[in-house]
C-alpha cells in the first residue's frame, strides 16, 4: 500500500522528532547529576513474615499509582522497591512475586508511567538476606568460625553472585535508569562469617596460609582475615558494577554504604574504598537509628569519602522506623532534609506503603510540600562548604584499637563533630585511607580526635602540614598505639606534640583546671604564673602564646576544675609550653576502683600533669589537649565547658575565620562559598524538638520528640572581609547589618542568609 504524501510527511516528522528526542536523551547528563530530592517507595512487610504473607499483602502496590503520586509530590526520581529477600515485583524467572499482586508486574507499570512523567526510575534490589535463594541453596549461607551456617547471611564468594547477575539482567530489560543495590554487609553483629569452604580455599590461595580459626586480635592472620573480608565486599561490588555497565552503560549503580560509624569491621567495609564503588555513594541518616546529628555527620562523611562526586542520603517519613505506618510532622522532616541539602547531599525520602500497598494521602501531601520547597530553593544548594576543622578518622584505629568495641573510639570522632555543630564551626572529615597533604590543607585546623593509631606515612604528612603553617589539634591518646593496638615505647607524635608521654592513663574520670595562680609542686603551670615566669624575656613568642591561650581557653572561673570525661594522657613537656592542669579523680584513691560505679564519674582529686600543650613546629602550631573534650561532648556526662574548651582551642588555632557565627546550640550553621558570584551563604537549621515523657521501656533512654513548631531565635555573623550586601530568603527574617556584623532574628526551621562580598 502506498502512503499519501501527507502521511509520509507526518511519519517523517515523527521519526525526526523521535530521533531528536533520543539524541537529547543521549546527550543528557545522567539522572543523578544536579538532582536534589527524590523518593523511594516499597511495601511495608517486605523482609518480614518469612515470605508467608496474608493474601492482601501488596495487593494495591501499584507502579502506575506510585509514579503518579511521587511525581505530584515533586520527586525528581523514584527508587522503586523491586526485589527483596522473599519476593520480587517484576516478572521474573528467578524469584516469585507475592500472591496478592495477582500476576501484575509492578515494575512494568512503573516504567510505563515514569516515561510519561519523564521521571527517572531506579530499581531497588536487595543483595544481602536473600531468603528465597538460601531456602533453595542452603550451602550458599555464610558460616561462622565453628562451621555452623549463619541462616540469614549469604556468602558473597558463593554462586549466589551468578543469580544476582541474572536478576539484574532481567531488570535491565525494562529500560530503567539505574540500580540501587542494598546492603553489602557481612552482618551487623555476631555471629560473624565467613568460614565456608569456598572462603577457606580462596584465603589459602591468596595468603598461602589457612584462615585463622576465629576472631583473635593478637593473631596476624586476623588482620589478613579482615583484609579478606573487605576485599570480598569490594570485589562483589566491583563485579556487579562492571556487570551493570555491560548491561547498560547509561544505567547508574549505587550501593547502600556502611563504612561510617556506628558500623565497623564486622560489616566488611572501610570508609573510602567501599564508598567509591558505583556511580555515587548512598547512605542512611535518621533519628530512628543514629540520632539527630547523623544528618550532618553522615552527609559530611560521604562528601569526604567520595570527593567531587554527588552523594545520596536516604531518610524516611516514619516517626520511628521505616515500616511503622506513622508520619512525621512537616517541620521535623524539613529540619532533616535541609540539613542534608545544606551539606550538599541529594536526598531520598523513603515511604513504606500500607501492608496492602496503599499510599497514605497525608504523607504524600507533606512530602509534596517538603520536596517542593527544596526544589524552590535549588539555587542555594551545591556550593563549596567553608570548613575550619578537618576531623580525622582512622580505620586503623577503628580496627586495631576499637576491635570488638569501636564505640568508644567513635565517641571521640562523633564528639568532635557534635562540638563543631553546637559551636558553629565548619567541619569536614579526613580519612587515613586516602590522606594526602592536599586533603589536610583544605582545613586551617586538623583534629586528631583520640586517633590512637597513626602510621609513619600519616605522621610524615601531618608534620609536613604543620611545618607549612597548618594548625594541629590533638586529643586523648592520639598516636600512642602500634598497628595491633599495643602501647608504643616512643610514640611517633612526641616531636610534634613537644611532650613525652609520661603515662598512658587508664579510665575516663579526668578533670581540667586553668588556675588563676601557680599550683606549687605540680611541675605544671596555671595561666597566671607562666606569663610572669616568662616576663624575664626568655621567649617573647611563648609569652604571647600564654596571653592568647589565657584569653582563648578559659571556659569557667579560674581555679574551678571541670570534668572532661574521656581518655587522657599524662604528658611531660619537652619543647611545648604547658598550660593549665589535668587532674585525676577520687577513684584513683579507692582500694578497688572498679567496684565503684563505673558509669558515673567521680570528683576531682589532684593534679597529675598539664591540661594543654602548645608547640611551635615550623610555621605551624600544635595544640594538644591532655584529655578528651570531644569524647566528653558525645558522652552521657557532657558538660558545656568541655565542649567550649574544644571550640575555643579551635578558635585559638584559627582566630580569624571568614565568618564567626553566634547562634543557639540547637541551631546548625553551614557556610558555603560561591567564588564565581562572590556569595557566601549561611544555612541555618534549627533543631527544635519537643519534650518527652517517661518511656514505657528501656528507661531512662528517652527518644527525642518531634519538631512541631518553627522556633524564633537570633544569630550574629561577623565577617572577616568587607560585605557588600546581605539578604535572607524568608521575608519574616529581620536583618540588621553594621559594617561586617550581621544580626538576624529568624522564625523558621531553615533559613539562608545570602551575603555578597
Ligand atoms: Zn564464605
């Protein structure tokens, strides 16, 4: 049949349009470049019920409806739950679908609808806990050291990897834009694997020795076993990434990441190596599992672990946990979302549907408002953060010192972060895995937060950093242990600190005092005496240091000892100037110190060494705190003065920041710089939680309340350089500027002060 010229012309036009569209799509940047907010939607009940669900499970879990509602709710992409432990929600030859779907293909529904909305669709695929496969292939289970199968964990060295590849190949035929692969963990606690025959053989072949017979921190083989564990997860992720690249070079792949605290070696990840796999890293934040500070901690961590790449943080709409069928108030979600966006993340809001797959209209209404506001403020996100303090994290310390109980080490790092947030100091993270001089030099101040284990390479880099003018802040017992966690005779930080370790102190009950008068017979100095002692003119620089330190470090009345609960060191200065006193507690005088309540600190007793050491090295300065105000700040016995000491030590080392912010402790500030438009932005996020009543269980561990109301509060920002113009996004914000000082009264959970310089 011959076509009429008119029809040919239309057909031609259509194909030209199609071709143009295709070319546009091809030339487009990948979906994750430049996005701010999206959603992940999955059915409540997945992972539970052991695959034996009621007939109405996921009956209304409808891809078409989910896409439509997410698009309406201002999502810029959708991660659709497709494969979990027991079921999948696409037409698969490998994994069954829940009976409630009655043969529907949810992924097909979603793909078709997403195309209409031009909404990038990413398939969620669970990797760990493949209950269906483990029922069919029990020999794929991970095994603990005693040879017993670990029923919920799969061995990533087993043929399971082939099934995952086949499954991803099935999903790729749907034309999705990416794969979100969840949980490459090797367990979040005991029992630990994997001692299966396959792993035994691989280990023997790689290291020419058998697997250690169990967890033994004294055994060199155990260090190799951890390496083997990290490499297993890394290899598994790299293999899947390469597989996805072959299936569809344009599709993205990302893994849910567990290289950050509270996760440790048992999960099988290290901070940098495992964050690098795939196109971008994805992590989770949330009060439900990690506390309110996890938002800013995790975002800054992911940024540092994957420099220059976008990073995704997943949060959820439920009050307590993903599947709990509750919805947070809007302000509660706003505080978390804008904290993450201010730190440069793109954020995925997770919704778990009703058991039957239905969508909660109020949740979608709130999420729509939330994501819409974020998109409206798009121009204010993605700039370069202005950071003052680089907080070091050491995987060698996590493993060699933290061992089976890494939480005390994490507490120092998390406390340094908490102090920075409460005191409005810009911060970032540095990792031993990829430490370089350039990384250190991003920060005017670098903090070793009780970094117990430091390699020769790190010491050399730190020395280079300080000699070139860097400022180093050392806390706790940094650098005092070897790679296996044993005490070093001559710790390699001695020369940088300018003091010898006289005693690596046990226990945590230590106090500090910055006396107004000399303490006779202590060998240490208060504030007052040293200035006078040096008045003879021994060293003008030292005198100046003492005066500055006197002004900078005092956090309470002179002669008042204050608790700085955490690991401490008794130092003997060599080249450093000692300031203030470190005191032990009355516990030290008890016949049986362990018998006295270990959880509660005991009162100050006597001076055992200096509190602070100042040491000039090259053009730089090292300030060592003989205790751990960082650890204290994250602990249950946090006194404000301990935190102030940390902040004032930073301010002493870096007295002229670009912006100095004064705001309430519950307000986080994130300053970013856009050099091309000469614009500083000060993001302010107010955490305004409501009070709680006695918990029904696990008293006294009270969960935080929800943020229901916007607060009203004042902020002062003092700029180092001249300011041309300052404005605020919110019309309700009152601004007053005098020269380089900006005073603002704010009335919202999130605000951005935009300052042209
Ligand atoms: Zn194995």
